[in-house]
């Protein structure tokens, strides 16, 4: 069993989020590892096989959903959580209704009052998998008042539920640093694009780490209409915020940000220059070609490599021509030799 399996983070999410949002709470991870290993000792794999028809019936109405024991309810909840991302509307609601009608939801809510923190954390985690919005108020309370590992599990589950009160609580937790930023960031990603509007004000938060996370979330979940607020962060006092703002603008394909990103190529922080160079390649404005060629030829390694890769995204033919010039920069020659198909930003 891999750690990725343990915490159920989809591979595509690991591929698109940066270190800021991918780092999870060690205490939460420890709780979940213990929980999953306990299920494994009880015959988790064979139980999953046995419960699959029931899970399919609940999720897809392929048959009658049979009642399960309290012992099997946790396994069924984790099994159903794998379907949850592909379910909408009535199918999603059926998950919660099943666990409500058979008393399993109420049993996990009751465990949130257990004196043992690991039991409360496991219950908070399972309530997200059970998919009932009725769990949101108690999870919000746990997020506000409990110990760190329970708060982290509650934040993860509120992201799974995605209800209005969950969104408000998660944004508040991010601003207050109530849970590790990686945990609440992943939860807000799970909520989806509706998280952007309440996250936007956090671009002005006093803490640089919060501002940087807000910029990254907006880049992952927003659209080009959010670019103006991000462009303003290109002048932030924190280099990490400026870098995340530049990367986010590239993800949004914000053509209105080109001038600001070109200015950021002269930023004193190499990471910011690298992010700006990558963003200009993602936007693909041909007018950025000359300045990117200069960065690829003169800057330090990371910004120069990013600029060369962006040149190939903007105009591969011009890159080949530039590579043929006497004294062409090594990064330009490298990307010309590699070919446009292999030049996506690293």
C-alpha cells in the first residue's frame, strides 16, 4: 500500500500542484496510515471485494444496496470515495442518504466526541467519504476547536463535501493558519472553482505564505477574469508571492498580464524570473519572444532554461533560426535540438 493510496490524492492533482499545496500534515498522515493498516489487518482487500456490489448499487443504482455492519461501513465509505469524484447530483446525494438511513453517519458523528484524538480524527475523515452535507456543521466545529490532527481531517472532509458552510470555514482556516496550508489548500481544490471568490481577498493577507497559497489556488481554480488581482501581486514584497502570482497568470492564460510578466523578467529573485518566463510561454504572446531570447541567453540557469522552453512554445521556427546563430546560448540550442514536442515547462 503506497502513501498516495493512503491519503487518496488523485495522481492528476499531484501533477498540477506545487510543493506549497502538495505537502500534507504529518499528523494527519500518521492517523490515516494507522486507520488503513488497521483495516488491512481485518481483511481489507477481501472486504472491499465483497462490498463492491453494494458500493456500485449505492453509487450507480445497479441493484439493491444491502445494509452493512458498522465494521464494514468504514471500508464501504472509503470504497465509495473513489467513485465520488465521478458522481454528480442524485448519485452523489445517494451516498450520503445511504449512510444516514443506516445510522453509520450518526455513529461517526458521535465518535467526534470520543476522548481519544485518533478516533475523532478517523471519524472526521470518514464523514467526508460518507458524502452527507449533514456532517458539515460538526466538521466545522471540529475544524475550529479540536486538536491539530482532527482539524486536518475535518478540513479534508469539508473539502470533500463542498457545502457553503464548508467553503467559508476552509477559507477562514487558511487565513488563520488553523491547519497546515497544504491540507486546507487541497481541500479548497476539492471544492472547485467556487472557492476562488472567497480566496481572492487573501491575496492581501499580512502573511506571505497565505498570499502565495491564495495566488496558487486562483491559478488552479480561476479564470482569466481573475488576472487583475494577480498582476498586482507581481509587485508583492515577498518573492514567493511574486513567483506564485506569475505562475498563476500563466496557468490562466492571461494575455492582459503580458506586460507585467515581461517586467517580472527583471525581478531580483531568480525564482520569480523563472516563473514569469514559464508564464509567458504558456500565454504564447509572440511579442514576448525578443525579451525571452535575451533572458535565455544571459540569465542564470533556471530562468534561462525556462525562457528557452517558452521560446519553443511561442515560435519553434524562430528558435531553430536563433539556435543557428553564431554564439547562440546553450539553452536555446538545447530546446531547438529537442523539438517542440518535448518542451513543456518542467
